[in-house]
């Protein structure tokens, strides 16, 4: 009976929202002679709460790392945010990561699995959509979803009308200080990033890492997951370096405050040394 109710609620909510998933989102598996990418849970249109285990398989020749990202389902062309931290080992029908939905507003989201192989090959597998509903089931109504969708679309359309020079610049009011680790420091294991991030209309912030040599134009990867609250002289996140090869890496902070554009700040370069 309970399972039937949840299924009926999921289907009804999806119909009420008016959001439909593109074919690329409905697919949840890709397989070739040399690789397999598959997500078996959560399944499309599933109602989820709290911490969500993402189950599936990732195995490919030359795989360097993989991770999962998310965005709002109706925000076509919108920014993707890290949902899990990177993994580096093949996984067959096991947990790919855990997605913390408690920092999100109740809404409909799509996810994608990102797999990096070789030097610069990036493959993605979209899956979902999922319905995040950490409030009582009764709160997931047509009016609530429609209001969120309308507000998000209005903001996106407004930002498109502005030139880069005219877009609001929340950086003038963003306060960032990093107390540890210090630029140039040798780091290993799990590195706690200590400092302050304050901003009016703060939406979220998180850290990314990349090779020092590629800091100007190379690939960046999730170092921490998004944080939605102001932090003053506290832990901003924990960067796990044990999956990295020893070497020099850059760390940058992404802060989203206001509506139109994220702010990026490279906080320094660090030598990762776990094996010597």
C-alpha cells in the first residue's frame, strides 16, 4: 500500500509540475567494448529525502576519476554543481557516492555521471529526474513547484539581458579569508580548509582542485561539496588528497551570491605528498 502511494504521488507530482525529461535524461546506461557506465538508483521520478546513495557501475580503460553533478531539471543550460566527490577505482553495481539533498530546496533535479579517461576525454551520462522532498509530502504541490520554476526562469532570463559589465557584482561584498592551508604548504591525507566565507544573498560555496600547471585553462574537479551557510573562522570543507598522485595542485573557491554569476578565487597552490 505504501509503495503504491509513493508511486502514485511521484507520477502525480511529475505531471503537475509540467516538467518533462529529455531523452538524454531518461537514459541511465552506456556500454561499449571497453567501458560501462550505469546508474541503477535512484530511478527516474523517484522521490528522495536526506542522504541518497547513488548506485551503479563505472569501469573504463584509462579511467582517471568520476563524480556526479546535479542541476534543477527546468534550468536548461544552467550550471551543474558537485553532488559527490571524485572516485578513482572501478565500481560494479555498488555505491558511486552519496548525495546530500538536505541543502537543497524541495524541487525536481537531474543528475549526470562524469567520467574522465585518458588525458582529456570527458564522458557524461545523464540520469533522473529525481524529486527532492524533505518537507512533508503535502508540501510538494503544483503551486509550490510552479512558483520555484517561474522564479528561476525569470532570473535566468533577466541575467541573459545583461552585459557582463552590467551584471550585479556581489564580489564587492563577499568576505573571504583562508587561514589554512597556507599557499605553498605541503599537504596530505584529509585537509581541513579553515577560514571565513560571508556574502549577502549567499547561495552556496565549494572548492575545486586542478593541476597547478593547468590552473589557467585546465580541468577542475570537486574538492568539497556545496555549503549553503555563512562560515566564520571555521571549517569550510575537507579536501581528501589520498586519491591524488603526489604533485602540485591549485585550489580555488567558487562562491554563488546573488543571481547572475559565480565568483572564483584561486586560494593558492599546494604540494600533495602522501607517498614520501
